[in-house]
């Protein structure tokens, strides 16, 4: 009885080995190989079913069947590893053939990039003012309290400082809240007459919403000469707005800025409402005196505009946050 049982188990293991060889050789993909491994060698696989009958053998015969089973496991695992390796090699060869790039083929075209609408708007503003005889100057984004406030007729504890919620880096240094400090730095080294514009990034502690951002862009306009008055300011602003927006209605409203007197805000009529787009005014004599200039001889005007607002009005953009998302679907419209 025991000899027959031993022989039966040996025959079953040999038959399983032959079956494993055939099934693995015929497998068409790696997932099929994995299913075969579970079917042959898993806890509920064919080998486990065969080995359940080992309990019927005498104790001295069981190690022999166990040895044969271990050899079978090693051979099947080796076959599976080799077959998977061969399949992966074939897959890689096929991929190389399919994805080979023929560098001799003609180009199928290159997608063109798009200038960011803020960059384009700034360039258009600069081009208009350069055409009017202005030149571009720049200044640092990290400013001192003196240039950002004091030299612009906003001394310490002046209520006007509350108009601009500032990012302070230390007691004396801050992120500039406007590009107006550039005019002070320029006039310190360049006596009038002068006509400059100062585009650049500015910072304020604003909450982010559809019309506000803590980081935005401004363009400062400054003209200093003998005999300049408010009519020169108005004529310059009207000429610029007409070139930029076209025939939109424009109005001036009296306003207040510490560094200009008189001061005005400029509105354009857009989507059936008045929209403020610019602040401007005649340079306050106190600012000129602080620079050592005689306000009886020299006069001038200054204006400041937000690039984002101009971009949104001209391109009918409803949310300032769209300008900072880098969404190519949005940018490619411009």
C-alpha cells in the first residue's frame, strides 16, 4: 500500500512538472504567468493538493516526497523567472521599435509660445510713453522707509501711511508699496528737466480676491520741467488712454495723494460703469524742496497706474487670479 502511494505521489509531481513546463511556455503575457504561479504553487494550488496525501505515507517516505516537491518548486520558479524576463525583453524591443525617432523626418511643426498678458500690457504701456518722449528707469523692490514714504512727503506717523498696508522686513526696510520711490532715486542723480516711467512689481498686505493681490505691477510716470501745469498732465493722460483703450469716455475726479497737489483719480467708462484706472497729480512742492529743487522754477506731474487693472479692462478678464495661474488654456487666448 505504501509503495503504491509513494509511486502515485511521485507520478503526480512529475505530471505537474510537465504541465507547468507546457503552461508556462504557452503563456502570452505576464499576468497569465502570475495566474499560473498561483494555480500551481499557491496555498490552494495543485502542488498543495498533492502534498496533502503525504500524511498517508509512512514517516520514512515523507522526506523523499518533500524533497521532490522542493525540487519541483525550484524548477517552476526558475521557469517563471526566465519566462517573465524573456517577455519583458520582448516588450522593450517592441517599444523601442515603435518609439524610435527618425531624426531624418521633416518637422511636423512646433507649438508657438505666448507672451503673458501682463508682460504684453506692460510693453504696450512702455511703448506709448516712450513714443511721448519718456524713458524707462528702474529701482529696487526692497526699499528703505525714507524712499518709500518720507521723501514722498509721508513722514512717520502720517495718516497716509495707513493707505498702504506694508510688508516690513525690519524697522527701516520694506517691500516697496509703489514704484514712486524710483522718481526720488532718479532725481537725486539726474537734475531736471526729466521725463521717466518706472514699471515694476510692488507689494501690499491685501487679501487675495477677484480684484486684489498682495503682489501686483505698477507703472510710475513723472515729468519735471519749467512751466508744467495740470493741463500738461491732463493732455498726457488723455493721449495715453486714447492710444491704449481707444475711444472710451474718460473723467477726472478730485482726490488726495500725499506727494501730489492737486491730485486726481482717472476713470474710464467700461461695461456701463465708471472704473478707476489711474491716480495722478502735480508733484507737491515739498517733494521738490526735499530734493533741493526750487519749486518756483521747477514744476511737474506724476501718475501711477496698475498694470493688472489695465490688462483686465482691455482683455475683459473678470478675475485677477487668472493672471497668476499659468493655465495654458487661459494664456493661449492672448
